[in-house]
């Protein structure tokens, strides 16, 4: 019995493609003492993974050429040499990688820890989206950095995306007026359906900064930025005094690691507005997991948090799902149902 | 008896020049009830004043064409209709303007208040530099936003300037290693003399980012930015994880209000480093004045704070002093001794 896995074939120059990875049959791994063997059920596709397949410096170690692609997943324990885990248990971890079976070490610190999935709380794949890293990112980004107040105007870029959809809804719970920016009317219609107040299609708007100025005449108090690039500049031109800007993602330039990102320098606007800009990496906020998941679960149960997944079926489609997410063709959290 | 005053002749396109203002003889003003008449002794020249002679939006109202140029000063009361002020008292205020005599209203709120100068505490003009707005700017910028810790590396741009010299010395008091950036070796020699650890002459350095990387191999923990522009970009390329960036000034592009400031977008570096960038306008921190001045005075007395002024003599030289400051030809806080 073999274990299929996707290996990084080469660092992409520019956008990744189906050729970026190769499918390999590997021998079935065996768990050592304190380890578990899991069968992958779900894999998570996230923008941060583009940074892992670049040789550029980043906040954590990337994937080497010829190594198994990194990525989080959910799976079922099929063999255990750990006293607390038994066959049939469901496990979620950042360390699955793109493979059908993985050996995991549950007792790892911080973000490498293997987490138990409670199937009664939510569908297991929720631990990869709103009840997992994605939800935690939105939760701490909004509540710890953006800190919207009732009456604030909050802008979310990539607003229908995995993080954006949750960030905007938490903004609404804080009493903010939320402006969604996304790249299709379908996505924006859905943003309205889940309660966002205003929408801007950045692909069809000729003057994004002007559109924002119309929708936010008093300025933008909180900006939850998932894209970077020209959308970022347009919002920065519209900051209110004492605004807070959460730099969560940079999907607009996700394929560019080598060249400088040239655009509007924010300094002058930051002085005029005394605004604050802060970068967010969710791993710094791991200590907030229990709090975040309890709140997110309660909001989900009560109907105050609606989420949407974009699911492809089949292990062989993982690279396709990655490209789909990178190109913004996903509509909601991008997942692959492996088995 | 007449009162000479400098009026704004026109908004400068690009750099201001001696033609930006015209000298006018006005009638001697008379104080109304609750007001005082002061004779200007010192005037303060500061980069923020460039923003006041632009029609571009800013954090406060600017000078209209034909109006008296705004600016802070120190003077002696020559007539008083306020019960708490008498002839001979020394007054400091942001509202002197470029005129030999001014009528001031002591009981104004916030930054418009007229402050009593204690000549026994320090030379009166200190209330325009280290014991005034300049000192408060450095104090809150470093201690409230930059927050250096012992062992941190802190970079100060325009390091020998009015704010920079104080910011760097407060950084030293916090236990930080301070790297000074300035535009002449004379200025940098003095920065070393007052205790800064390392220096970079941005005018003679071919590779500012590289020079910083050599001097700060562990990255820059605190960046106190007085310049904006390419110096800003070079430091942003060298931020450490969890760095704090104080955007205090933008003298490098002070004459540019109409065009976009194009350069390095910080987003990617901010994600990788989870750094925080915040704009500073001193008027937000007026409530910290008493604390700041008490500490600054104590440090000055004990020899832990050394300051340097750049003084021109004569009311007719105020525009010249302004241009000197804008061009970086000043060496320390730029002042004019009026009488």
C-alpha cells in the first residue's frame, strides 16, 4: 500500500502552475513512539502557502525543492502510538502536508501541535476555516489590532475570502459599518447577504479611492487588508484620524517576492491621520485560540456568523485548488476533500 | 510705533523662497479684556510650518495668502489686561506668528494656551526646543510609540535635528543602541559626542539599506523617522520582528503636497516582521506636557540630555531661518533671536 504525496518540483518564477508540484508514490509511513498515523480527509489552501514555496526570507521556513508541500489538514487516526489518541479519532494540524497519510507528533509546541477535532461541534473541516487558523486570524486581527468601535467605518479587502468574510462579520458585531471590497458581483452580493453594508467591485471600479471617499465621507476607521497593492493604496488615501490598519495579507502581489513592491508611501497620510498600521501573523496569537474558538462557535450557533467554503474533491486536485485560491476564483475558504 | 510682520505672499510651488513672504508695517495692536500684548524675543522654525503654507489638507488649518505667518515664539509681556499676567512676564505660545508684537489670549485650550516661562529653569528659548513642543514630540514619540527596551537597536533619521537629537538621547536612556542618520559628518560627529552609538551619512552612503544591515544585523527594533522618503525605505527594509516605527516627520518630501509620494510599500515587510507603524502629531499628546517637561528638565540638569540650537539674529532673517531649516543647513533646533 502506497502513500501519494505532492512534492515541490521547483520554486515558481511568478505564479505557481500545475507543474510546480509532482505527484509521487511513497511507502506508507509508520508512527514511532508518541506518534500517530492519520489518513488525510481535508486539506486547507491558504495564501500564506505561496510564501512557503519561495526562496525569499519569510517569517518561517519554507518547503525545499523535492520536499512534500506544506499545508494544514484534518484526518482520521488509523494507527496510534500515543496514549491519548486512538484509531478513529479526528485530528487537525498545520503539519499534514499534501499527502494521503501522514505521521504526526501530537505533543508539539505552539502551532505545530495536533488538535483534537470534535465532530459534534461543527463539521470537521471547520477546524481548517472559521473554527481554525482562518477564524483566529480574523478574530485577533479585528479585535486585537483593528479594534472597531460602534459607529466606525471598517473596510475589508478580499471581503468574501476565508479571512475577510469572518473579519467583516466580527466588525459588524462590534457595531461598525462594513464596506466590502472584492472582485466579482456574485461575491459582493453574498457579502451583502451576510450583513456587510456597502460593497465595491475593484475590478469594475474606475476610481477605487473616489468610490471609498463617497461611501466613507468621514474616513475609514479600520482597514482589514488582505490584498496589499493598489487596493491598499486606495484605502490608505481615505483613512480617518486615529485609524487602525491590519496588514493581514498581500494576495495582490503574492507571486512577487524578488522585486520591490512600489506604490504609495503611507508616511504623509499617517502623520495627518495619526493612524496605526500593524502586520499580523496568526502564530503570534496562538494563546488566543481557546477564546477565539469559543466565541466563533457561539456566533456560528446563534446565526451571527455565516461562512462559506469552496470545496474541490480529490487528492489529485490539490494543486488546482491552490491555483484557484491564488487567482481569486475561489468563493469562500478553499478546501480539498481528499477522501 | 509700528509692528513689523511677515505675511504669506503666495503658496510656494515646490520649495519656499524669500519671496514666499513679504514684510509689512502694521499698526501696533492693543490687547482686549483677558488678553496680553507681548514683544517677541524668539521665534521657532519647525518643519510642520511648511504644511501650514500649502493649500493641501492637513491636520490643522493653514495660513491664508495675505495672513501673518504662523509660528511659535517666546516674548515679554509689555501690556496686560489679564489678571494673572503683568508687564515683564515671559510668555511662550504656538500663536505668536511672525511679528514683533502680538496680542495673545492666555486662557485658550490645548495647544493654543499661553504658557508662563520660568527663566530660572532654563534659558527662555528652551521652551521652543527641548523644554517645549520639540521636546514633547521626542518624548512621546519614543516613550509612547517607539517604546525602546534595553538591548534594542533604534534608528533616528535627521538625528542631529531638533527632535532627533532628543529622541536619540531618550533612546539611550532606555538602554537602546542608537544609530544616527544625518547629512553631514559634522552633525554625525556631534551625535557621537552626545552618546549615539553608530552613525550613517546618508549623503555619502551608496547603499543605505546595506549600511544599516551591517550596523544592525539583528534588525531595527525602533525607528524614529523624521524624514520619510528613501531613508525611510532603507530603514523599513531592516526592521526586526515586532519593530515599532514612529512617523514623526517627512522633511525629505516637505515641499511635495500635491504629488503622490511613491516608494516602497511597507505591507510585505510589516507582515514578515509584524511591525507597527504609527503617525505622531504632538498635539494629541498635550496632556503629557507636565510629565515630559519635568523629566526633560531633570535629564538636562543631570547632564543626561545635551541639546544644540542654531540661532540667527534679527526679525528680518526669519524667512532665511525657515529656508535654512527646510534645507537641512541648520545644526540643531532652528531659532531666530528677534530682539
